[in-house]
C-alpha cells in the first residue's frame, strides 16, 4: 500500500509526530520514515514557495513582475561548425558541441513559456548538422508544437537542398542568406566560399526555392573593407528580399580579435563614416535595414550552443549559465540585453509569413 504525504493530508505538527512514531515503533522502517520525511518537507517547501511568489493583489498572473526580461526574439546559435571561413565571423568553430535534439527542444519550450515570439536559428552554418535535418526538426517543433509566430534561419545557402524545402519549408517563415558581395572574387577574399561551390549561384537557387515553397526571403550583408566601395543596388532589387540587413563589421574579442581568436578581422573593420557612406549609396533600396556597431552590439539576445546567453557589452562574449540549468530569467539577467535599442533598431517587425501577405 502506498502512502502519500503532503501538507494537505496533515497539518505539519501531526505529520511530524506520525513520522517520529514510525521510526520509534518500527525500527526496521527507519529508512521508510526518512523517505517520508524528505517527501513531506519538499512538498511543504514547494507549497510555501508557491504561496510567497503569488502575484500581488491587482496584478494578473500573466503580467511580468518588475525586472523581468521577455525574450521576444532569440537568436539561437546551436552550432559553431561551418563550411565557410569568413574573416569577420563572430561565432567561430571553437567547439563541435551541439545539444541533443530533445534537450534543445526542452530549452526552446522554456523560452516560449517565457514569452519568446520569434526564434532565429544560426551558427556556424545551421545546415551542416545532419545535412539540415537537425535544424529542420527544430523549425517544425517551434512552429507546429510551440506555435511561435515566427521561425527563421540565417544560412550561407551552400548546403540547402530542395528536398529540405519539401520536408520543412511549410514551417519556416523567413530564410536569410548571407551575401556580402556580388563579385565572386570579393567573396573569396572575405572567406565566404568553399571549393567547388558557387556562392552566388547558390544564393539565386535558394531565392527560387523560397518563392516556390512560400518562404519569405531575406539577405544579410556585412560591410567591411573588401566590399565598402561596391554598389549592390541592382542585384538586391532584382532578388527582391523582404529585408536587406546590412551590418557594420564588428570586432568581438576571443572570436575575431585578440590572441584567443580563430579569426582576425582587425584589417576588415571600417569606420562609422565609411558605413554611413555605404548606406547612403543604397538609400534607394526600400528593403534596406542598416545596423551600425552601436545598434547591433547589445540589442540581440544571443544564445550559444549550450543555451547560454552571451553578453557582448565589454567587446567580448561573456556567457551566462545555461537556461537549462538555472531557468530563462536567471540566465537572461546576464545577457546584457538592451531592450530599448532592440525596439529602436526595428527588432520587432512583421515577421510571420502569414502576416506578410506576399505575392507567391
């Protein structure tokens, strides 16, 4: 016969007397008494904690308490592995670690429960793990089970296949392809290439598949010393992405700058004035979304391969403890996230393909 001890079965004094009596009367069941006592005290602690953390009168359960950070949009860099070697990369292949699929899903569920509306899968190269199956499973899980309004991926495009679109395209809202130049030689100098692959051909092929399988198409570009004088207007307008995100090359200690880094982007950095000139040259491109170092540095919630938030305020990545160990709110307090800058830079936009009303 099983006996369940909770604070609702007994008042605490009677429960204590019962456990002590068991230990005295039946010496052979001391172990049982200890187990019963542990169960009782844990149950009481949970009840007490629930009571003390109940919302104050007049505040609904759904309202966030003061100091709470809502992870509206999260960038999950689940892998550091990549088939390209871009010189300015700020999430380099320092480890090959990737969370087990079910563990990653557990963390994503915690984020959704904390208020996440959009998740962006990045790397490294997201399609390098299990030939895209891993990221495909996460995309499907976030859309079909968590019901997130927006699920997106940032990729270099070189490993994506039409078969992937067949299997997972319906669950994906936005696919962003990184392209820093429409001149192959410039892409090679930057490191955005792999022997035997034509980056620009891959870009255009993925654009076609996005149209065919009803996935919103986006382009990301990093402005650096090798493409600073290029005019990309005609090619961007021809490809017609929903957004053309243009970043100023950013140095991150331990990643692309400093003695511990796997990359050295020091000679790729441009000035704020040069970045502004590049933006002005492309001001007629209506989908242009420029982001300077000032806007970019602290306005992203970046989650690494261990599901740790990364604080970049000091010019390098300082990881929090994993949200899988300490929960979302405890981890996010160490993220350095500037929520005001997130909204100021237009971090929240129409990001669900159901709302974009595109002409497929």
